[in-house]
């Protein structure tokens, strides 16, 4: 059944594209509709349900989540300064299952906090995007790493991990997504 569903969505999307509507114009339509979404949602589930009611194709669902988050969550400079001054958060665990559960709880808490406050740093942006994708059934992962935000960074090994972004499995391949940088610059 799942294979037929994927085939149907692929067929539907390729049919739309072949009848003269490019991916850019589809994305523009998604962006336009999302601009009329509420400026806040009561929960990640309510946010995902709104997207799911408007879009059935996973690629367009991901675009809707990406667009809303990037337009409605502000970068939190105060939190960024606090995070840089603090030691990294840690937790203890006894089993791999407990470790995964605690990591998942932290992601969920970050997502909820970011949605409620409408502010965050990269961890919050990527956690919220991850949670929405999870609610929508879109395979997603969070990727910690180092940003290269200045020309002098190119070609140099990073000193520290200072950024988090996502990847999602869409159209039979992994695609990188960075909602934080899509939100703009400071």
C-alpha cells in the first residue's frame, strides 16, 4: 500500500509539473497560502494538522513547515549569547534506549519552546522542523555541525560544532534543509 501511495504522489506531482506548473510556482503557491496561516499554533500537532489539511504531497508539506517556521520564528540573540557562555547540556543514561529517549525528549521540549516563544537558535528551529516532519510522517534527521558563515572559514577545519540543521527524505533521496538560515540574517 505504501508503495502505491508513493507512486500516486510521485505521479500527481510529476503530472502537475508536466502541465506547465514548475516546482518554483508550486512553492510560490505554498508560500502564499502559508502567509495566511495563523502567526502562532497551540501545539506542534495543531501546526502539522493544518499543513496536512492543506497538502497531501510530502514535499509540499515540508515546504509549508519550512516557510512558516522561517517567517514566524525570530532568531534569539540573547539565547545565542547564553548558549555560548554555558557548558553544553548533558544527561546521564544507562542504556542506548534510554539515551535515545532522552534525546527525543530534548528535541520535543526544544520544539515546543520554540513554537510557543516564537524565538530560538538553530537547535530550536531544527527541532521544530523535525517534530513537524515527524507528525507528518516525513523521515527527518537533525545534523549537528559547523557553519561556515564567513569567507575566511572556507577550506579550514571547524574548531567547534556551532550549528544544527535538518535533512529530510523526500522523493526517494535525502535533502538538506536549514530553516535557521532561511529565517534571515542578523
